[in-house]
C-alpha cells in the first residue's frame, strides 16, 4: 500500500503544474483581451465624440448640432455663403463686402487669428472663447450661462431689436467700448464692437444658430441680421492640421489636467483587479489517509455522535440514509431513486406490507435510545431479508 500511495502522490504532484500553468496563462490572456476590448470601446466612444464635435455648427451638416439651416436661409435671402476649410483660401475670399463667420480655432496663434479677421467687413464669433474675446472684443470674458427662458434685447442695436427675444445660452461680460444686448444678470448674450471700423459680434451659436433651435424665438432673424449685412458670407471651418503653432499640442495638453491621472489610476485599478480575480492557488491536492475506513463505520460513528448528543431523529436519519443506499444497490435501483421508491421495491421483493416497510425506512420517529436501538435492529433485519431474497446462493449451506 505504501508503494501505491507513493506512486499516486508522485503522479498527482507531476500532473498538478500543467493545469495550474494553463489556468494562469488563460487568466493573463483574459486580462489582455479585456484591456483590448476596453481600449477599443474607449476609442470608439472618443471617435464618436470627436465626430459629433466636428459636425457642431458646420454649415454643411444637417445634424441637430449643425448649421446647414442658417446657410440655407442666408442663400434664400440672396447672400452667398462660401464654406472654406482652409485658412489661406478664407483670407483670399475676404474683402470689404464679406462677413467672416468664425468658430473657435484653438490651433491658430493670436497673430494668425488677427491676420485672418483683418480683411473682413464683419466678424461673427459663433463659439467665442476667452482668448478670442480678449483679442477681438477688448476686455470681454465668458460669464457662464443664462436660463433657458427667452430674453428681450434691451439695447439700441437695430438688428437685435428687429430679431426680438432669444434664449442666449452662454453669456459674456462686455469689455471697454463693447455694446451688449440680451442682458442676463450681470452679463449679456450678444456683444457688439464697431470701434475699429469693423463690426465684431459674439454670440453662442450652439444655443441660437444650430439646426435644432433655429426655429425657436427670434433665432433665425438674429442669424440673418448679424450675418446677412453683406452680400458674401465666408464661413471658415478649421480643418484638421490647420495650425501655425510651433508644436502641435498633444492630447494631454488639450485635456484637463485631471484626465491623465484618472486614466492611469483606472488602468492600474483594472490590472490589479484582474490579477486579484485571476489569481489561482493551484488545484486541490488529495491527501491519502493512512488507513481505509468503510462507509458503514463512518455512518455508524456519526450516528453514535448523534445518539450521544441525544439527537435521536438525526441519528435515525443517518442510519436510514445508509440503509437506503445499500438497499438501492441490492435491488438494482439507480442513484436517482427516491426513498419511497426504494421502500416500495423492498416491500414488493419481500412480500411485506408497504406501510410497515415505509415505517422502518421513512416514517417512524424514535423518541429515545431504546427506540433508536430497535430501529437499528429492524433496519439490519430488513437489509438481511432483502439480501437473502436477492442473492440466495450466498446463503446456501
């Protein structure tokens, strides 16, 4: 027995590293696949966001955030709309009779921005940011957002008075020499400057000129009054790579400072969680006992523990479970046979009353040690009777 045990232990020890190694490699592969999937989903979401951002206030985009409706209205009123995505072509098209519609252009330097607007008769800023306001509207700054309710012009500008109330969206603080309309608290939704011989106006185009809001309030009238003062509108849409900066800003420079540390922290947390959940301690190693104990002895020992604790019902159940298992094997019943089926089969084999056999195997509850001992003896007698009936050759003299 010692040699067999040694061989079994050796074979178990030799075979255990293989599943462990496979499981470990599989865990790392699963982690890698999860990271690739997460990265792909993130890239797809980023691409969709960039696509939506690119189409925002685009005069050729029919999307809700585009501005194709504004361009169509201007053309119906006899104003030529020229959509240009190249800065050089936009400068060549501008002149004394042209209005420049300018979205935010963070990739252009201050000098390039000032050079671009120098030849325009009017400039309409539809996505004004702090730098653009500082350069083109002396001392003006963003000041948050107004409520969604329409606001009356409350200024002397004829274009605003003819347009009527609008919901301005973003509002701005007017600088020195800058006129303001659509006042909301201490800020305004429209800024106008005529000091340099060139009119510069700033308004939140997303809240007023986008396709999905153009038909509300006086939005369409304000767009026509601000952009349609001259026969030509040059709508400049900065294209990809439209920059004159010495170094193209990286993704980390364009995003808020907290984004990169958050992404790194999430990646570290994801890897740590993957290692934690994917770690395995290896397969269970079976321990060989020095002796072999028969199931009947284990059952009887457990029954004695129940009897010692005065729990005669559980002790009887343990004895019956063991007896039912042996009877099922003697009668050729499958492992799925229920206790009533085994009792009925034993009663039919012996020709005994079914209720009496069920009482021995199922129903009767002992209420003391004497009744428990009596039940044990009757179980043994029942098993012996079935064994003699099933295998009479073993009982022959």
